[in-house]
C-alpha cells in the first residue's frame, strides 16, 4: 500500500489516500483515526464532485444574471 495523496481537512484532521483507494482520516491531537474502504471513498468523491458541479452552475447563472441587469 502506497500513499498517493495527503490533505489537511482543518481543525486538526488529516486525510491520507492510498493507492488501494482506501483513506485514513486522523486527528493527531486525540489519536482518533478512521479507515474508509474504497467504496466509501468513491462515494465521498462523487458527493464532492456533485457539490462542485452545483456550485459552478450556480455561479454561472449568477454571473449571467448580473450581466443582463
């Protein structure tokens, strides 16, 4: 298993994504950790992508609404 990506999630939380598709989420100060299986990580990625798409569409609508006023 090889680490492919790391991210600071804020408020002391770190996420590590591995080449297996699994993710480790850890809070260093408390030692709390959670392993997410690949299927859960895939679902989380889909949710984030959907949110980003919805925001981009909203921003585009708002941009054009301002131009027409």
